[in-house]
C-alpha cells in the first residue's frame, strides 16, 4: 500500500505502541503529515530526536486539529481525560481510535466525551513487548499480529473499513469483536498470564531459603521466561487490572480451581492426570506455532544480541 491513506494522522501518546505506529506509518507512507503529542516534554523531545513525526505538540488538542485519523496510545486509565481534552478540537468526520488493552472501560470513558461528528472506533493491536517509550518501538511490531476493533452499534461501516485497511497496511490482520468478549478473551490470553508471571517472580523475590544469586544463575530452567512478562510496564498493567477487573477475577477463579486440581494430582502422585494435562497443553503450543503466532525456535536467548525478540505476547 503506497498511496497516502490519510492526509493528517495525530498520534496522542508516543510510547512503545505510538512510536511503532509512527515508524510503520512513515515506512508505508500512510499519511501526508504525522503530528505527535505526549504529555511530557522529555518524551516529546525523545520522539523528535528519533524523527518520528512532522510536528510535535505537547497540547493534545493542538495536535488533533485537522487530523483525519487520531490514535490515542496512552495507559487505559488516562483515555477518558485525553478524550475530554481533544474533543473540542476534533475535525468533523475524523476517525478516532485507541490501542488500549481493555475495551469496555475505554469505550465507557471515551465515547461520552467525543462529539457525534467523529467516528469513534475502539481498537487493540495484539502486539507488544515488555519495553516502553519512543525508543522501544519498531516498524514491524504489528506484522502478522491481530488487531481487534470493537466498534459500537451505529458506527459508519465505511469508517470501520478505512480503519481496518489502515491496520492491514501496518501488517496486521483485523477482526471485529464485541468489547465485553474482547475483555474476556484478553483476560485469559494476556492479563492473567501477566499476573501469574508477576506473582511467581514476586514469590521468588520473597523466598528466604533460595538466594537471589541462585534465582538469577539458574533462571534458564523456566523462571527466565516469566521474568520477561513480569518486566512489563507497571503503569500500563496497573491500569489493565483496574479496568478489566470483572473478567480478570473470573479467569483467576478458574485458574485457582485448576491449580488446586493440579496440586492434588502432585500431592497424590497421580502421574496419569499429570501426563494427560501436559499432553493436552503441548498440543496447544503446537497449534500456536501452526497459526503463525510464534516460531519453533528454542535458542534460550542465545541469539538475543542479534535481533528482535520473537513471539511477543499479546498485550
Ligand atoms: P508507553 O510506552 O509507556 O507510552 C505511554 C504514552 O502515554 C507516553 O506518550 C506517555 O506520555 C503517555 N501517558 C502516560 N500516562 C499518561 C496520562 N496519564 N495522560 C496522558 N498521557 C499519558 O505505553 P505503551 O506500551 O505504548 O502503551 C500504550 C497503550 O497501548 C496502553 O493503553 C496499553 O494498554 C496499550 N498496549 C500496550 C501494549 C504493550 O505491549 N506495551 C500492547 C498492546 C496495547 P509521557 O511519556 O509524556 O508521560
């Protein structure tokens, strides 16, 4: 896709996701002009030093003026305040979207703030890493990843089509989903796995009879894979937990029940139950690889110096 899809795109928030968007928009020439906004001068300066946009505005309302597409990429807890700030300056007919990891809460926060003359379509690219800030982004982040759009009833289908085409030009596959369903699915595939990782790394941190040196020295036995998830941005994940509380609590209950059953199997020495579970879970891993959502490379981080991390979790 080499035609300019949008005259002006405004990126509100220029961290990992916003800056990855800036890079792919530039690479694919998707906009005539890219205006970047971040609340702090430090982040804005970093974005400017990286040459991520054509113009830089600390005031988000200034940045969205005359923009045809506005993408809000801030922690989900801040999306309502951002919508309130930009609302009076939005151009008639503009598409306004976001990239937040929870959808029901973002829609509840943003939709009432936005004027009826814009097309608001909430969205979530299932692509990310544990890094933050403008320097952490890269143009290929969205390649072969899903972007879920959760439009409300009555949104102009042409606007949905335009936004889908934008994400496809960024390399993603798109799907429409009900926001409540989105939040349930993401609780299972992303939010609870992150909580498990935060929990196990926290447990290790507090163990008294295993030294920190041992945890680090022997981490490649499994623990290391959790530490990448547990290094994810604290603000983002605090907000995800606060804004997808119901679905996360429901999935955590299911998880606890299954963990109790697993604990029982270990305590009873029930080898058959353990073997059955581990066989079923192994086939889930195979399906993920077959679906192109990870690659079957077990290099245990040995190639990490050479390239990008692969197989980032959906966030
Ligand atoms: P990030 O790298 O930490 O960048 C956050 C951006 O939001 C920065 O520009 C920051 O501005 C701004 N910001 C932070 N707090 C704000 C507030 N209270 N009000 C206004 N602006 C604020 O974050 P990110 O990883 O790009 O995540 C952005 C969004 O993408 C989140 O909603 C997250 O749920 C979603 N998401 C993340 C991932 C992932 O893997 N990271 C994946 C998919 C979706 P300053 O630096 O100037 O303060």
